[in-house]
C-alpha cells in the first residue's frame, strides 16, 4: 500500500501535464468555431469530441510514467536526470503546439513543431524505458498519437495552403542566388 506522501507525489505527477492541457483547452475552444471548423480536413480526422478524452488519458499516462522514472531513477539527481530533462522538453513542446496552431494559425510551423515533439516523445520513451520499462511502455500510446497527429497536421497544412505560398528548397536557394 502506498503512503499518503507517495500518493500525493503520484497525483502531482499526473496533474502536472494536465495543467497545460487545461490552459490550452481554453485557447482551443475559442478557435474551434471561429477558425478551425472552416479549414479543409483529410478523411481521417477524428471527431472534435475525441481529442479531450484522448489527451486526458495520454497526459495521465505520461505523468505517471514520469513519477515511475523519478522514483526508480533516484529523483532529479540520479540516473533519472536526463530522462526527466527529456520529459520536460517534450512537455514544453507539447504545450507549445496549441498556441502555434490555434493561437497564431501557423500551419507550417505547427508541422515543424509537432515533428520535434514526436521525436522528443520517442527519445523520452526510450530514456524512460531504460530506467523503468513500464514507464517506457506508457509512452507508446503517446508516441502513436503524436505520429498520427503529425500526419493529420501535415495534411491540414497541405489542404489549406495554396501552391503559390510554398516553395521547394531548390526554389528558395535559386532565388537567393539571383539576388
């Protein structure tokens, strides 16, 4: 049986990621009808109601995983130091995506950001696994969702960007050479 102190640590670890989700949820709600629903979407976009319960479950899993790594890996000063730093990085990237996509309506930069997020989630999951295998496994659904969300984000960008506003690397470098 866990002591009250341990239960409080678990609850804190699970609630931490939810805080950013809660704040970002408020930003998202204001933009759904005003902007988001007017975009073009790929056939595989899930219904809007699905996002909140999925993120609640994923945030809970990642929070509990961080607790397991913190406890198993000796806290912030032990072998868990790098995995927990990676965790903080991916959490910051996670929280940053919503203001970029929903707040600034920057579809291209949201794709770049979510790809960085997905890579950091993979790195965190591997690092967590090395400290506590269950913690690493708890990141598998999160990684899968981020990979799916990356594909979705890219398709939304592609379907809502005119060809005239995009350029290949060759076009950009050729244009720079001619100036």
